[in-house]
C-alpha cells in the first residue's frame, strides 16, 4: 500500500471522531471505578472495540453517502474518500467488511475477558448487542432502508453512544446495573446527539437536495436550533442532578465544570445566523463531551 493510499484510509477513518466515541466507555469505567470495580484488560478491550465500531461507522458512512451522491459539491464539511475518489466505492466496501470483522472479534474477546464462561445469559446478551451495533453502524447510511435517511439517526446515537456505551461498560466491570448511572448515560447520549444535530444543521441544504431526511430536514433549521438548546439543557440538568446526588466531597462537582464550555458554545450557536458556519462547533461539543468523561474519571480517581 502506497503512502498516499494509507493516508487516504487514515483520513477516511476520521480520527477526530474517536474522542467522542470513547467518551461513553470512559464514563462507564469511571462510574465502575468509583464503586471499586476496575480491570485494565476490560478497559483496554472496551476502548479498542469502540474505536473499531467508530471506524466501521465512518467507513460505512463514507461508502453509503458516496454511492448515494449525498456527498457532493454542496457538502460543507470535509471531503470524504469515496466522494473525492481517493478510495473507490468497491475498495471502501471491502474496508467496511474488514472493519466489521475486526470489531466483532474484538467484541467477542471483550465479552470473554469480562465473563469468561461463567454466565451464558450475559454472553448471549452482549454478543447480540455487538451484532446489533455492527448492523446499526452500517445501516446508518448504507442501503435503501438506511435509517439515517429517515430521521432516526438521533435515536440510534443516543442509545449506542449514551445508554449502551455507559451502561454496558459499567456492567462489564460490575456485573450489575444501577439506574442511578442513567443520568451520566443520558448526558453522554444527549451531547452525542448534539454533535449529530450540528452536523445535520450544517448539511441541511445538501441533505435536502439528496433526499436525506434527517430530523433537521424534516422540521427545519429554526426548529433544530431550539431542539439543540433543549437537549443540551437536559444534559446540564442530568449532570447537575448526578453531581448533587453523589456529592460527598468537592471532587464530585468536577463534571459540572463542562457546563462552562457548553454554555460558550450555546452562545455561539445563538449568535450565528447561518447554519453553514456551525461546522467548528462540532469539534467543540465533541471535545466538551470527551472532557466531561475525563472529569467523571478524575472525580472517581480522586475519591
């Protein structure tokens, strides 16, 4: 493989999306660590598996949007590999298959390390979740029934980046479930949805022309701005609620600090008239979500 081709694949993997994708794992790990449950092997495999799922999703999105013509000259964001011709659609399809296989193998290793053969039920549930996650990563933009083209992307991002990532990783460590951790899980999920919403607001015009019926296309950019403020406000509430309920020392207030950069972000969104100018805000919300996960981890480690 030539250096240019390797660079094309690295670019298609979209490494800048990885901090957001592992935020849920770090948060779930922090919640488990706070209850004196931790394993380096589970943590490392969970991170690797999540990264592979994200790369799979990025390859599949590049392929799906590329062959549908959604990625075109009207797109505001960075040029994709299939769109730009640096990787052909057939090559990207092979990349999707390879990424899916690697993600599944990593998921099986994670499940084995977490449960060994001690619980067939847990093994079965998490194996099914892994398969569903692979299908969801691919079907976001691939195929005639791609759910990203029917306004369901927000729901799937909320479930997999928030509830499954946080709740699932927490369970892998503790082998138990506590509904109290749903507050951080909802927070991570909503902030991940906020990143997707910004992406869809930015691409509203090109998505409409390509019949990609995201929630923004369905309800319009003005509605999407209100929606954006609402989901981040609910995330604020969940962070505050969790910190208040778990408070025993100052370190439990660390996650609340993320409200500062997110408030600055909301001010920027409010003052920006054109949705096309919101592209830089994607990175800010993604990194704020990653920061939140690190603050959860710091809170747990300090205690």
